[in-house]
C-alpha cells in the first residue's frame, strides 16, 4: 500500500511536535527530502523474512592494560 505524499505542512507539524519550532523554510524543505528518502528506503527493505537471529550482534572487547 502506497503512503500519501508528504507535504511541507505535514513536515512542519511533525517538526513542531518534537520541539523543532525554529526551523526555516529551507530547513523544512531539507527535512521533507530526508523524510521522503528514509520512507522510500524503508519501503524496499526485505523485512518479512527476518528473524531475531538476523539482528546484528555488537561485540565489544575491553583491552587489558598489560596487553594494550
């Protein structure tokens, strides 16, 4: 299902809801482009076949001082 096209007024409302009340029209245009790009990328992600095992594992290693 295709989403309705996002308008500048919707982006302005979205920005105001999260406290971004001092954005210029140029900044709102940039936010509109970025939001459209993010939605387009998300729309093509193959998430239907993902399982919990597909989640990336972040492994952190602390170096010991005597082995630096």
